[in-house]
């Protein structure tokens, strides 16, 4: 068995869920085992963007002992557009 953590953060709340999985388990299996999809049902609506320790990965990637699986929220604004708007407002 390996130990891993599944994390998901909302503006008001963060979920940090410790799990135990058999060796060779995938990111997808970790997410299912954590129960986060039942706790936050809106995660089931679309494809998940996930990573391990800040590096984007695929749902079928295998986990290692101690990995932190991160579920990412979609960006609310394109960073380039936001930067352009800020720059335009400071020029005025």
C-alpha cells in the first residue's frame, strides 16, 4: 500500500484528503478513493485538470508513495487579458 493526499481548493474552503491505495494505483483511482467527487459534485461536470505536486499529469498516471494529487479549478480570466486590462487602466 502507498499513502497519498488528494487536494482541492475553493476560495472559501480547502479539501485535503489522506488516502491509502495499492501500489500501481492511478491518479484517477486516488480521486475516486478520496470521495471528493461525492463531496464536491460539480467536479463530475467536466474533465478534470490534475497534477502531482504542481506538475500537470494525466488521470491514468501511476502514483508514488507520498504523492499529492491536486485538482485544479478552471481560470476565471485569461492571465494575458487580465494583465492587459490592468496595464490599460493604469495608463489612464
